[in-house]
């Protein structure tokens, strides 16, 4: 029997978080961290809410996951995030030693791949999971934001 808990399943959970961010007027990026097919952290962008440029979905998720585990290393965990992490979030993933990063939409302007940011040597990366859905949500957000101004 096929495992229903795959990258698409968990990316859909991250998209739910992104929708929550959208509803709050935040850039719609969502993240979940998974350990043994169980979500241990859920987060979304809070940069506007907290007036904090570092309050990206990934950063919020890393903190929640470390708190849940009672330790700072996430080497057995997978981060699912709707947008390719920026340099800051990729750097944090290095220090957290995240086991795997799965992201949806590529960020050709601010994503870590464009800047050749180094991840932890054991971190695996998969990009483009539900890319179209993730991209459309971000595009819709910015179209609506421009139309309001």
C-alpha cells in the first residue's frame, strides 16, 4: 500500500499555513516540520504581525520544532515550505542541521539557490513540490495588494 504521508500531503499542510498568512495580510508563506510522518511544528510568516523582518515561516517553524523536541538540532526532520527559503532561513537550517528541505515555489530573486548559500552537508533538498499552487497563492497576494494601493 502507498504511503499517504508523502511530500504532496505535507506541502498541502504548509499551504494551509500560507493561506492563514494571506488572511492576516502577511506574505503567504507557510511551513510545517515533520518527524516520522508526524507534523511537530506549523508556522507562517509573521513579519507584519510581529514587526520583525526575521519572523519568516521557516524561522517560526524551527523555533517551534526545537521547543517540541527539547533540543536545537532537527537532523531527523523535514521542513516543508511553500517558497524556497531565503539566505537567512537557509542559514538557520544549516545551524539546525535540518535533515531535508522540501519547498514549493522557486524564488529566483531571494532564494538561497540563487545566492549559492551553503546548507548543512547532510541536508537533502527537493524543490518544485506543488509549485504551481504555491506560486499562484503568492502571485494572488501581490496582485491584490497592488490593487488596494
